[in-house]
């Protein structure tokens, strides 16, 4: 049933493309009503973009009146907060790891035709990967920088020292400071599990349901990653924090999210610096600590516009407009988030950003955050809680191996 619904949405967009701009809609009026879901913090910013969209449609010869209402759901929560997608938003922001859950709920219309060509030609490889599910596009990417890296006080830490976790913690020990690294939360703790090459793989059936999950976190590479977690979490200079360094909190820096760049820059001023995830050496092997690299996307909900192909086509037009070059540049200028649109990414102001340079380096080793096994957000928390409680240690290899086997079995059991 869902596959038929997706196909209908794609055909509607191909057939109409809003070419029939003079036709009446919404029960005999010339009004197209859409509902948009986004963050509370960016509401005013998005409302301004809606006005730009309306002007662009008018300039393209579209004589419809667009009425766009705003509802507030975070991109990381929209899949759980929207209970009924028949009355859900037409266009919504979502984090890339939510694509499986949203697909299964029938909340994502397939993108095809000229709209799919737009995604193909305008976006980075990461953006295209994030928008893909089971071989087709189901969303419009608009950022490709949902990750975390070291943001620190360069008056206390040199760029060279920022390169390895050992040197950072060494400086902290000498200066009576701490490093913030939110390893007790799975987005960070799970990311570290990828450090030495352990990974998972998911397969799906034709309806998008998870068919199988394989993983090797209980192997040699997973064991080294677990040892890295223990090494950091048992160091007295580690703190499970994520806040900008100040004289009061005694932090030298934090492994902090790209969404917090503005906050850190405000707190540190001229002393702000950033660097890719530092390296760590375990059993003689040195690797950058692992991190997720995801993005944010716009989904088009086909259930809201059932029976109204024109409304569905308009929703696709809005999502495509909001994901194009100019809107991505405006987001960069406001929030410092890196574009995945190729032209926007090549803008001189974007290229000279220290955060974008950092992101480019980290993208060479970070793990793309696309479909994620259901238990992947709980299994690492069990491991880090056991490390914090002193139940899993480097001295008890047998206990450590048992802990990562439990973690791996849980991930493989995800459905």
C-alpha cells in the first residue's frame, strides 16, 4: 500500500510540476495551503524564506496564493512527535538517520523526474547518499555537516596538541583543566565505536522494512574501539560535558556539535579554534576517533495531500526551493552550517570558513549517518554505563569481550 502511495506522489509531480498554475485548488479557490514543520529557533528565518518562495513562484508565472503555516518539531523528533501523518505537515525537516522510520510510516514521497535530476546535479555525494533509501531519492538534502569535532581554547592548546587525545589530556593534566566529550550519549559514544573500522550493515525488503542487520563490533576492531572508550572515560581529565569553555567550568574544549559553533565562538572570541576529531593510539594503531557525519533533509509527506495532486506538487516545489543554493547560503550565513549544494559549498565565504575546512578533513574518515539499526542508540549506552561504573575495564579482557559481544548481539537483533 505504501509503495502505491509513493508512486502516486512521484507521478503527480512529474505530470503537474505546477504547470497548471491557472487551475483552481482548495475547493474552488486559487489558494494552495501547506503546513511546514521546523525548529522553533529558526521559525522567523524560515518564514522569511517562505516569502522568498512566494516571490519566486510569482516570478515563474504561478498565480496561486500560497498559505504556509508553521508547526514546531525538531528534525530529530518529527518521526515520533507526529502521530498521524494524514494530518501531518506537508514539508518537514528531519535528521538523516530518521529516514528508515519515516519511510516505514509512509511519510516520505519518492522524488523523481526533474526533481531527482535537481538532487543529482546540485548536491554533493554525501547529500545524495543521505537522500537515498533503497536505491531511490526520498528527500531533499539541505545540510551536510551534522557532526561534532574538537572546538577549543587556542590560548591553552596549540593546533599540534589538538591533534591527539593523548596530548590534549596531557595538557589538561598539566594545567588542571578538563576535556568535554559526551560519550555517555549514543550519538557520540556510538560514533567512537567506528574508530578502528568496526561497522554494521543493513538490508531492506521492497517495503523498506529491515530485512537483516550484520555487525562486527565484537571483533578485533570493535575491541580496540572499546579500549579507546575506556582509556578516555577513566582519565581524570575527561568530563561528560558539552559546553563552551569558560574560566568557571575549567574546560579546555569540547567535542562539540556543528550546531553549537556560534555559541562556542561567542564564548571564546578570538581564542576560538576547531580541529577534526583527534587521534588515539590503541595497541600500536593510531586512528582518528570515529564520528557520525549526517545532515538535515526536507521530506514531503504524501499522506497529507492524498487526492490533491496539485498540493503534493507544491510541497515538492517548496522543498526543492528551500534546499537550493540561495537558501543554503542564507543558512550558512545565519547559523554557520555547511551546505551540501555544490555551488553554495564553492562560495568564497564558505571556503574560507575554518569550520568548513575542519569538516572537509573530517569527512575523509567520518561515518555517514544514514539508516541506523534501531538498537544502535541504546546498546552503546549500556557499554559506556558499564565503563563508568567500573564494571568493564582494561584489566579484565574476558569481561570486556563479553560486553562488546552483548553490544553486537543487540545491534544485530535490531528490526
